[in-house]
C-alpha cells in the first residue's frame, strides 16, 4: 500500500529539524522519501492523508512495559491459562498503539508468540521487542512466594514475569535459554522491589560474578543486559559488570551517574508508575508493606531524573504500569516535562530509545528507509507536550509499518 502525507509540519527528533508544507511518501511499510512544497503526482493507488498543517513525527517507543500483567489481582492471575493471558496481552498492545506507541519493549513476561502475532498482523498492536522472563535470585524481586511457601519453581512453560536462577551456572543456563527463545535482551532483577514480598528496596541481589555471566552470554548473542535496580549499591555493581541499561534508578548517587555516562549506558526512569500506584492506594493491588516501599522510591524519583538529565545520561521513556493503570501510559510525558525540554522528552521516546533497542535508522526517525511508524497530530508537541498526552484530542492517525489506524474524530 502506498500512502502520501501532505501539508505536514514534520519533526525529526534527533536533530530537531522542522519542515513546513512538507510531504512524505510511504511504500511497502517504509518511508520512501519526501520533500517540501508541491509533491509530484502520486503513482498507482495511493492514499492521501492531509495533515492540515499538523505535526508529523515518528511513532513513540515505551521501553518498559509488561504486556502480560494486565491485572494486579495476583490470585486471579495465577488461574490464567497461556491462551487467556496472551489474548489479554494483545488487547493491551492494541490500546498502546492507539495511544501512539508503535514500538514497545517488554521487560518481563512477553514472548516470541506474542511478537510474532503482532508482526504478522494477527492482532493490532505495536512492534514488540521482548526479553522473555526476567532473572531473579531466590527471595529476589521475581520470587513472589509467601514466606511459608516452600514449593519449588519447576518449569518455565507458564507465562510469568520472571524465573529463578541462582549461581553463575544457573544464570548462564537461564540466559542461554531466554536467548534460545528469541529474547532481544535479558533483564536481571538486582535490587529489591516495590511489589515483591520478601525483600527491602535497598537489598542487593545477585553477585557481580552472576551478573557478569549474564553479560558475557548477552554479548556472545549480540544482545545486552538491562537491570531492575533502585539502590546505588545494586546499580553501580551492575554497571561495573557491563550492563547496558538500568530500569528505574530512583535512588542513584553521583557514582551511578558517573558510571552511566562513562559507559554510555541508558537509564529508563518509570516515574508515572509510582505516581499512579500512590494515587490508587490499596486499589493498586499493593499490600501495606509494598505501599511503604512505594513511598521510599516515589519520593526520590524526580531528584534522580533531574540529576541524570543535567549530567547528560541517555534517558529513555518507560512507563512500567500494570493492570488498569496502563491507561496512564502517556502521563510520563507530563512528568518528564517538569525537568526536561519537550524536545528532550520526545527524543527519549524516539531517537534515544531507538539507540537503546539497537534499531537506529529503523525507528524513531523520518529518514528514508526507516519503518513507516508515524504520528499525525493536531498541534505541536515540541511547544506543548499535552499534544502527546491527550490523543483523544490531538492524535488523528497512527501509521505503523504502513498500516493506518484512524484514532481521533476529524
């Protein structure tokens, strides 16, 4: 299918370049070219989309989602079959596309089958970059057994957020197994977490030897390791071991920032999830213990973002919202905008995210040859980020790999 967008005000995030009265051609799911002024006559059967002076920019990237966690009711979720879990996950993926996210990175739960269904168009949704199951030590952030539960995890067939692996050899095996199943990256849980029942936020999980074993396997597979981490002891140990990305990082210190910059590593703050869970309170599904841990990381989140931004850390957009709270996926733009310029926030969800995902030149750009992942907006998000936060008012079309989803009422 051929598409031509006319009368556009284009935004190339990486350079900040703007063009008025621009046009873009899309052929076979790729950006075929463009220009300014009156375009040549279209060839063949071409759909014309008149941007009417609105902004055309690359589709958005959310680099921290959990597609399979579409409910915070842990007891109910334990009864879900793989098929039911997948159907709910793909429905959630469709909602994300309609918010403007044309690529998402799942960091715990999604698998090859979901990615294939989306790629083949069997379900409507964004490009899915998945990491399979996250690795957790016994008693770590991915171990949700109650203190009196002595059952042993036995298999990895059921959809779940994580898998338990203890020791260098077990970590090496688990890493190889996730890469065998197509994982684009590997996630390790190296500090305590809000939702997990058995650990403190400051707890350091995994040894440097275990982390390094995973990093070596990732490098051997041309992949990378990202880590869930809050406390600087955990963050810094992981960065010294060679991880490429840190999720959350709410409690990072000056040493963390130095290591992030020196290693050209990436940080994915997910501040909206703390705000959303705090506002929901017990309705978020969190226990009293978890709500206390939530306040600890929530209070420090904005300071960490500000310090990282000032130091020039590679910041990438992430939401980490679970269940019904996923509806607030775009609110992270508002939070980031309190610290960063609109263009910097937009880059975190386009060009910088593309670099983290090793998809530079293919997503997050308007360059010829890139995937035709585009947003047609009424308004200018570089002047006002609420243009992205309110798709019901401003998002007219989402184009994903050349397929048009009409979102807003004209």
